[in-house]
C-alpha cells in the first residue's frame, strides 16, 4: 500500500523494535520472558550475564541488553499509548 502526500511518495514499511521484558524462566541460553503480560521465548546467547528476574531488551528473539525498571516502564507506557491510539475513533496526530 502506498500513499501520495504533497508529491512525496510514502510506502508502508514494517519496523521491528526491541521490547523490554522480564526473564521469568531461564535454562542454559534459553529464556521465557514476559513483556506486558505477553510471554515468549528469547535466547540469551548475546547476553550471557542475564539472570532470572532481569529486565532485558529483546530484539528478533535475542536478549541484547539489560535495562533498569524505570526505562522499561517508560517504554511499556509508550507502547500502551500507541495501542490506545489505535483504538481511538477520532484519530488526530501531529
């Protein structure tokens, strides 16, 4: 799908983000993480120092860094705002 705005062509693109998640299960380099109530698998190969209970950034199925609680909460809040905006009937942005 493409959009034409003021003679400039914009194309729909997919973006992948790193999401903060808490390690809730850990065995060798395999973890289960919880991001805002959504649990999924992630590998700790790139972050061998990660331990059970840590908050980590997960990108493309790999834990890439440890983050503190406040930074994770800020990101979760922004994600919730985006989700709420998607549900809004009368969207106004910018």
